[in-house]
DNA sequence: GTTCATGCAAATCGTTTGCACAATG
DNA sequence: CATTGTGCAAACGATTTGCATGAAC
């Protein structure tokens, strides 16, 4: 959700920065899915007065450029559900509406999806993202 | 993540409260997956000086009682990923580690999982939750 | 030299918590 | 009456933003 920083919706002509370069390099060097804070701690050794603002701004730019992705799910706030039985969700990317799906979760549904050996799967979630009927009609 | 409020890990002997009753009723009356804030706005008409603290505390209790569930995904902070190609994740419920899964996302994997008609699916996510190898070994 | 990126600090947002008082069992 | 639940306000943690200065192009 980082705002474009230019007038007419044109593509932003980003300049290079040592900080952003390092952030990308660091992220590419690990598969541990770091947090912003991890990056901050790591980079503070190279840039003693690095600020969190810079880290977050650069993450936003890198995401916008498609060079990295955020593992975030929908909104930042919790949605509640009185339907306790496990079920899957459809999330509308336009209006944010969440709809329950009919299929009952079942291990068989996962088919050949399995974790590395030694891992124990207790539950799973599936989310479909796209446009709900309302938003498909009125784009 | 609401803390039990009693000594020896015994089950908490919750008392009843008008506010909590209404929260549950309201949640059961809709399938729109409300937010805490929606509940607050709604209930303020009945309880003019309801507080957010009360809403959140009761949500916590209801979740603990298994009467409702939170549609929240893993941690509250974003995890980053330089692997841009879509892929599924395994999340360890004990240590929070996130691991990439091997299978390449593919519509076929969804099998008979489909949204209501009129909906357009653009992408999907699958997350497995459980214990990673490390945590399985050392519980 | 114009514009973007940075550091700093303050602000924002959803959520949590400490406290004194009211309500429950 | 022993505790839990409430309202209030302050605290919290992750993230965002306004502003003056420094770096890219």
C-alpha cells in the first residue's frame, strides 16, 4: 500500500540507493522470510543511523517493482467469524469482502501438496483472491 | 492471544455479561466477517459508553471458548520474500518459521474448490500450519 | 540543479493493559 | 463477598508520514 510518488500516475523514476540495494541483496540471500525489523537490525551495522522509515519505504518500492513480495494476508485487522467449523475463504481484492466457501476442508484436497519431511501438518488454509460478484458487475 | 486469567491453568469460570452475549448474537446474525470496530460501532447504540477494550476482551474470551474464530493469518507483522514466483507456505505454529513449499501453484490443485458463481478468481494461497522439523524434534 | 532518498521524530492504526468501580454468581 | 467484567485512558508494536538535509542523475 505504498503510494506512488508522482503526478500523473506515471511510473516513478526511482533512483538508486545503497540502502535499497542492500535490502534487496539481503532478502535474496536468505529464505527465512525476514521481517522489516530483522532487516533494520542487520543493516544498522552498515548504516549506523539507518531509520525504520527508510526500511519501510524501500520495502514498499521493491514490492511495487515486483522484486520482492510481502507475505501478508488481506488486511491488518482481524475479521471475525461465528462459523467455527473450518472452511475456506474467498477474499475480494476490490471491496475486501470475505466469503465462505462451501467445500469442507479435507486433507485429500491438498493432493500432492506436502511439507518437507519431519514436518507435522495440523491444519491448512486456502484462500481464493479475486473479484466478488458485485465487483465483477461494477468494475 | 488472550491470557487465561486464573491461577493453575484451570478453566476460567467466566461470568455472563450483556455485552458479550450481544457480541456473540451479532456475530451469529451475519456472515460478513465483521471487524472489532464494526462490532463496536454497532453496539455503541445499545451501550453508549462501550469501550474498545471490552470488545476486544470479549472477542478473546469467545475465541478461547471456541464460539467464534478469528480470521487472522500468522503473525501481525509482514514477512518478506525475494522469491517472487507464487508458491505456498508452511508456517510453524511453535517457532513462527515460514517455509516455502515445493509444489508450483496451479489451478488444477484447487480441484473442486470454487467460488460462488459470478466470482472471478485471480489467484489463490495455501498455507499449511503445524510443527517444523526442529520443533517436532524438540517439543 | 531538480527531484528522490534519507534520518529523525511525531503520528497513525489496530490492539492490549492497568486501574478503580460496577456487576455477576 | 470474592471475582469477573466494565469503562477509561494510557501503553503498545508495527507501520506511515512530514519535514529539512543529503545524494542521484
